[in-house]
C-alpha cells in the first residue's frame, strides 16, 4: 500500500504561466500605448452637436467648444462667440457628410474626421408655361449678361461678416398674404424645356405686398434690372448666411444699409423672368443654396431654439 506521504511528495505541480515583457519591448510599447490612450480620450471629448437627422438642401445648426474647429468641403465653419454655427448641405449631396476636426489638447492639436448620414429628399417637378421665348431660349448676348450678374452675386456671397448672427428667421411675407407657388429644389420644365432644380421658394402674392428681412443684416446688392431676376436685393446676415429677393416691383433700401429683422426692404412684383407677381426668395450658406421652408420651420423666431 502506497503511503499518503509518498503521494504528496510525487504530486505534479502546475505553475500559472507568467507573461514576461522584455525591457526593450516595454520601452517600445509604453509610449505607443500612451499616445493611443491620449488620442482616444481626446476624440471622446469632442463636444460638437448637430440638429440631426440631416438632409440634402438643409441648413444645419450646431454647436462647438472654443477649443474645437471644423471644416466642410475645405471651408472652415466659423462659430459665433457662444459656439453656435450654421452650414449648408448642397441639394443632391451624397449619402455621407464628412467634417474635418481639430481640437487643442494638453499634448497638442488632434486632427480627425467625423462622418454623418445624409438622407436624400424627393424633389418635385414643376411645369411653367407662358414665359417669353427670349427668357427661355436665351441669346448669346443675354447669356453673357446673365454670367456677369451671377458672378456679381457669387462674389458678394464669399464675404464673411461677423457683425451679425441670425439666431432665428421670420418669413419675408406675412403668412396670410401669400401662397407657395414654387418649391425649393423642384426640377422645372420651362415652356417644355427641362431646367435645373429651383434655387429658392416662390411666394405668390399681390403686386405691392410688403417684403421684410428675415434676420438682421446688411444690404450688399440692390439691382434694378437683372435679366432673370429683375429688381433684386441681396442681404448678408453674417457667418455665411445670405438671402436674395427677385422680381420685385419696388426696392425700398440702398446698398450698404444695416437692417433689422422684420424691416421692410421692398415690394412684390413681376420683373425679370416671371409669369405673375411673386417673390422668388433664396437662402444660401455662402454659395450653397438651402431650403427656405426648412429654415423657417426649424429655426423660426416664434419657437424657442
């Protein structure tokens, strides 16, 4: 019979495996781990928020911390002093929106990207007949005129103004005095010829109906006879937001005038390429056109935002 002492003596012992890191490996991996840890913590600290969901043709409102910077399509988005900012998503934008990020940290500047899903809207189709033939089948001479007028508008829309910031927006015509006769983004068929998406919203109203500014700003263009838009006004509302007014019968302001939200700037008419009295109203973030009705619904001055 085997004695108990013998069993204990001959018992096989299994030691727990030990993970040993050599001195050299420790030197290599410790700083890499530290860098990875710092970057991970820094990226988690990005505080930017957007008013999602996002759609093409949308004016997006968001907020940043003072130690953060963002860019969209290589253009830096400049926030207001409280961190609030706007930027526009072009009509027909792809399904993913990419914002470039920078953040100041104790160890330096961290750079990265953030991606957001953009939902595609279904745009309407509008048929407009009865336009003068020379306003649809445009001569070479008039095409050159249109080109120069568009360059003038585009140049003014590159100006960055920090004297104003549009906290909210009101419609340019009182609600009971208009009907929407043309939707933003609708592909238009003019006298049977297919054109591009509608750049703004058309508000049909009686000739002489007052038009007011939707936000504080400065008048940067007044023009009495543009080929397509007739009597035209362009207002800079600050931080990349511009509004334009076409087909007016009367302009009540001068270029360079500082105006307040709700102040009268002109009257509804039918000048330029038009079949009847209406206001063609356009809102842009620099040169990106956005849906005015989406802006009025989301950032109305009658609702706290």
